[in-house]
C-alpha cells in the first residue's frame, strides 16, 4: 500500500478491491490540511501542497483515496 509522506495522522482507514485484491489507504482531506498546518504550513500552503502532491497524482492502482466529509 502506498502512503503519502508526513500524512500518517490523516489516515482514517483502508479499503480492498475484492476483484484485484488491491489494498489502499483512505485519507481524510481536512485531516491532511490540519496535519500540514500543525507541522508549520499556512492553511493556503497546506491546501496548495495537497492539491499538487496528493490530489494531482496517480500512483497506479494503489493510489490512496481521499475522503471529503459532508462538512468540508
């Protein structure tokens, strides 16, 4: 399974594709932002980093899933 660097605190679970047997981490979007802010980034810098390095990448069939809650 592929993890995003420095975002372990934002992992909220895993999933498994029953056809391909591929497991993937599930990250909470807001927790990703909050994690980067707690490490010293501004909110805008955190959002920009996530958009480019998390939402903007495809790492194959094990690419982690990003979840937005209804409140986001």
